[in-house]
C-alpha cells in the first residue's frame, strides 16, 4: 500500500469516546466526513490528488466501519454526530475549515454548519456528494437486510467473503475497487460485534426526517454522480436547492460512493471551491502514470 493510505491513525477524545483519524499535509484544513458502513478510507484516492499545501483530515465516525467502539452513553443521532464533528474541529483548533462529505456525512455536516453552536463559525464551506437528504442510515436495506442485530449479523457474514463484498458494493460504485480496499473501507464491521452494535444504535437514532431547514448559509458545492440508482440526479438537484449559496456539478460514471469512482474530479471541485490552484498532475498525468502513482490502482 502506498503512503497516502498507510498514514498512521491518531486518536482524539470526544464526547462519544476515542475517535481515530488520519492527518496529512499542512495549511488550510479540509475535514472529510463519510457515511454509514464505510470509514475515512473512502477519501484515500481523493487525498492522493490533493496538494500537500492543504491539511487533510480523514476521521472515522462511529457509523459502522470504525475500529474502536464508542461509549454506551454516546449520542449517535445525526445531531449527536454533528456535535462530535464540532468537537473534533475544536479539539484540533481548526479554523477556516472546508467540510467534504458523502452519504450520511452530508446531513452531519449540514447540521454542524447550520447549528447555533459558536464553533460552527470555524466552517468556511462545504463540498457535498451523493446522499439521502433526509439523513437516514441504511442504504443496505436494498439487500433485504433488516436493521436489527440479526440482520446486521447476516450482513456481516455476507461481507466476510470477497464475493459478498463485491455484491454489496456493485450497486454503490461504477467500478468496484480491489478487495483489499473494500476490507479497509469496512473496518471493524467485518469482525467486531461491538462495532455492529454502534451502527445499530446510530440507525435507530438517525433523524429520519428532512433536514432542509438547516440554516447553513456559507458557500456549498454539490457534486452528484448521475449513475446513482438510490439517489438519482433529481435528488441532487433538490438537495442543492436547499442551500442559499450553492452550485451543482453532475458527474458521469459515478454512483453513491462518488469518491471511489471519480476522485480526481472531486479533488478538482474541492480546489475550485477553496479558490486553490490545481497541481499539474491533475491534468497532465496519463492513465498509466496515475495507476503507477496510486500503487497499481489498489
């Protein structure tokens, strides 16, 4: 595995317990927020395309693919996760933060940025990708999985094999990544019942309601994969209309997990939102060179 994926995880204490994150680069901070049943590894390929002159932070929220179970008293609702995100930003004394999110992470960012918590002033902008605007967890329901202990155990058994992982991810991505990458994405869900209990709690406590009333009024860019059958382009258009200062960009050959499908496009969109120049390799690398730089595409 190449360096941008194997950066050591760090620990930070929050109201939910210890949270792992990876921290690379230096400069203006970017915090990446994932959704359910994946972790911060979702953003590895996007980070690869970004310049070292940004501070890039990938945290593992307790949404089912983390490695450290959280405390029994932790608030795992969407609002609780938003507070946890603000805890993280405050603990590292981050200012001028750009949030980048996918899936359930989008509602978490929207709630954090639109809250009356003074720490929300540390957020300068958001780049949001395919998601359920209602903020509910559970896109795994497409596999007939019930979100209860038995259903999650059955899902874990399915995901214990490479064939099962491929079957699970095929509707979520345009091109299924290598199995090693899928195992990293799913973290503790594959082997730890306590992790599965965390995502069960998060599912029960999710808002399950439209959060479009969130008052976040900073600059937003919505980047939407048009091949997403769960949340098609019209969902993205409605989602973007809920912000007062928003631009919408659609991307072909991308589904729900757009950061896996189109990491280079997402990196360019982020740099544009932040007013940053593009590194030469975003435009000049051949396909073969990109594969080599990424360690064989793994």
